[in-house]
C-alpha cells in the first residue's frame, strides 16, 4: 500500500510499504479521511517524546473495515468507523483510577508506537473503532476525534446551563468548542480572534460577538468560563483576567512545553477562580460521535482543505499557513 512514512525527525517519504495484517483483536481500516493537527507537526519534527520512528502519521481518521482478526466481535467487514487513537497500558496508577488519558505509558496511533492513517490502510484495536451511520458524508467521520477532545474539555469545566463563555481562538478547536457550548445551552458566547478573516464564520457557527481583543467585548463582572484554544501566552494571561468571580479558566490550547504565564495568585484565592486543564480524550469518543451524527457541528464548514497522500507535504504547508480550518489527507484523491 501507499503510505506517508516519517523515517526519522524531519525525514519524510511517500512510498509503498507492506499492507497491515490484523492481530486477533484488531481490524484493518481502509482510510477515507485523516485530519492534520498540531500534534502531527510535533511528530514530524521529533518533538513528541513517545514517538518511535519510522512511523506512519495520522491520528484523526475514519474509514471502512476491510479485515478483522479472529477475536473481533464488535465489528464486521463493511462497517464504517471512526477510530479513537488513544493507547494506554490499563495497568498503571492513572489507568487504574480511570484516567486513561494520563496513562504513564500513554501514546496514540500515528503518534507513538503504532502506525497511523496517512496511508491506504491502517490496523487498529477493534475496541478503539466506533461504528458510524453510513448515510453521513464519509470525510466527516475524521472530525469525531477532535470533537471528542472538545467534549472532554467541557467535561473538565463542569459548567452549568446558561453560563457565559469567552473563547480565545476561532480555529478548528475554538469553533468546535463554541458549537458544542451553543448546543449545550449558554447565556452568551463571545470569541476573541486576532485574524478578522475568521470572524464571520465564528459568528455564523457559535459566537454572539467576535472581536480582535477582549477589550471590545464587555461582559459585566467577567465571564463564567474562559477557554483558551490558542496555547499562546499573551492570550492565556489576558483570559485569566477575564474570568468572573467563582468562574473557571480552561487551558485547552497546547502551549509550548517550556512556556511560562503569569497570573495573580491573590485573585485566584480571593475570587475562587478554578484553573483546569484538558488533555486529549477520556470517555468522550462515543458522545462526540453521537453529537456529530446529530448535526451539532457544521462539518461542511469545518473541512476546508483536502490533499492526496502524495501531497502530504502540501497538506502540512497548508496547515502551517493557518488559512482555513481543518486540513485533511484523503488517500483516494
Ligand atoms: Zn496506564
């Protein structure tokens, strides 16, 4: 089969490799679409510690089951599935507490030790594959993974109906969070986005107001929940100051590992501010799938660029260029 292979950091080739064969508890998926996100850039550049090279990248994907190991009970050939890429050992202290996303040996398909979906086929544990209805456009299935990260983020804030929200960043994740929140029942959703070209879609999909800085968005007493979906330190520092008394700040964006932000410890004490983090997916994949099928996310608006396997470098370039929203690789192109 044809596959994108990262042989070592920054060494990428598109070549023929052996088709995957399923182990007893695995299925082989013929890939329909695979999204690109910031994690792929870290894998490409050798910045993600658990990555074992060579590796086929790609962890946000969907496709059709074309083969199954003899122990597989939950799926059959012909099923259309989205795949939760999370891999964990199930036996460490965090796993035994149910925190599988914090596993001491956590990694993911296409990210850590297992080949991913920027290929014609990929073998995955059957337990990680979730069946989708066949009457939705197939490319949409690759949005379940990022959506399940957003669902986990909302789990972490333990919000209430009619809370007010301020979101930093109107990229793919900011807009997914915004659409989810709108569906869940918010009194107000405001968005800060430095790129005015993104304002119109943010308004259409999720936001009551969008502005380049939060100074233009007045909300008496601050917002109940402030979410950073940028990972950028000035946005994080600004957002921490906009949380209402008793409110919550969600650190959703991925900051650089060595980044430092300043905040007022007195305010966190005096105003009882909660600062919470959210990493990847936890018990949220199936719920994300249900919401996607229900139409909570405007999938058509979210997928803005698609490339064939041969054009993987162009897909990376398009992602880094920051234009549009979700960039996908589609082996059939
Ligand atoms: Zn573990």
